C-alpha cells in the first residue's frame, strides 16, 4: 500500500460548520462555550485545517447543533475515483 499524503488526505474532508452555525443562528464563540473548546481550536476545525477530531468533540458539536456527523463532515473524492 502506498504511503498516505497527509496534505492531500486532509483536504478531502470538508467541514460544513459555517453552514450549520448560520442555519442555527449561532456564533462560533457560543458553540465553543457550549462544547467546552477554545475558540482557537474550533476555528481550526471550521477552516478545515484540523488533522483529526475526537469522537467526544464530534458528539458534543452534533449535540449542540442538533445534527448528525454527516451534516458536519463531507468527503470530496478525486475525479479519478468511481
């Protein structure tokens, strides 16, 4: 199996946190307070720069935004994939 290129792999997962926050009329600061994360860490997730997310963090975000993980994250495959 070829090695995974972390930079390429990281860009394939899209975080739709902005859309969910807008739909819920909630600020990033408010969400950070509700889930117990720093604004800086939540901002890293929102901009798609995070390399990983804990299931407990994902669960807390989904709880506060009343959504499913698939509402928050999306996979964008390459054009060559079928």
